[in-house]
C-alpha cells in the first residue's frame, strides 16, 4: 500500500515538473524571432558603418578581435551615430555593447552619455542615458514625454552601485525597450549592466502626444560627453566594441534576461 502511495506521489510530482517545464518554455519563448539590424566590432579597421563617426578605430585592448573604437572627449562634443532609417525597429528594440573606461578618466558631471536614441528629426522623441563620472552613477531621461523616473542626476540616483567603471575592464551594457502605445504609460524599459538587471519599468513612456507614433531611428553609441564648464580633460577616452542593435530580444538572450531578477513580475528595480 505504501509502495502504491509513493508511486502516486511520484506520478504527481512528475506531472508537476512537466507542467512547470511547459510553463517555463512558454514564458521563455519570445513572441517573435528578433532580427539583428546592425552590428559592428570594428574589425573592418574603420568606422564606415556609421553615418557620423567621431571615434577612432584602435588596436588598443579590444574586447574581441583586433579593433575597437576610441572616443576621445578632449576633441570636443563627440558621437558615433547609426541611422537605421526605414529599418528602424517599430515595436521593440534591444541594444548591446561593451564599454571600457581608463582609470585616468576624470570628466566631471555628465562624464559621457553611453547611449542616446532619437527619432531623427530636430523635434521628436528622444531618450538619453549617461554615466556621471563624479559619482559613477548612471541615469537618464526621455525628453518631451514627461518620463521623469530616470531624470535625477542631481540626486545621484544610481543604477550602478557596485563600484566604479573606470577600471580599464570591459563592461557590458544592454537595453531592451518596448514602445508604449496610444500615449499610454505601458512601455517597457530594462537595462542590464554586466548581466545584472539594474532597471526595469513596465509603465515606461518612451513617447507621447505629438510623437505618439514616433520610433527611434538614430542610435548614438555613445553620444556626447560633458560640455561648458564640464568639458572633458586630457585622458578622457572611452572605448566601445561589439555593438549590436536588434528589433526585439534575441532568442539567445531571452531565457536568462527575462526571467532573472524581477523580469516577469512587473516590479521595478531602481525606478518608481
Ligand atoms: Ca572588435
């Protein structure tokens, strides 16, 4: 009798495991196969893949291969700009790249903007994320949309609290975005630093009002550094490598990136 009971328990347990496995597979399976729209590891030895490229290809300690790109902010306002034009992602986007910062980097407030997204016109939706080199915190905001949870450089609100990035090591940045629709606050913004989910908001307002249907066409990776009284000084160079832009979450990234942390619970990390 006891053996039968144990057998029944085993069957129930096996069935439960099967249910959970199926549930996991359903959750982990992306709604559509994402397509990579752009990639550059600078192995061509040049920056010809970019519309505007104020960086310089260098063999100085690349993340992979033989080359990376160096952004020297002592040369003034700098930006690497990729225009995706008609192939710009219309619903979701995912951007991944690597950043290396030397230990002599010392540009003050607004050290540099590690990514900026623009609709492409003079007016239109715009979002920027930046690393504040005084506190080595990272923040950002979306222009024109009233999205304020990222906009707090003066409060030193930090997405990145585990240490400094000016350590000569390569650090990975990933951003997933899903546009909000119908001017509702139903967009998604997730940011990972070195594979750790640092920010998640599932009520993000990427666009609103006049720009309700705009999409990001210009990707600044990175954008400008400090200016005015916050201008960069000698040695303020950052390095980028292995940049990818997708029109959704890549299948290879989906299982770990969505399920880790609060990925499926709708809660916020560092946001409101
Ligand atoms: Ca490379």
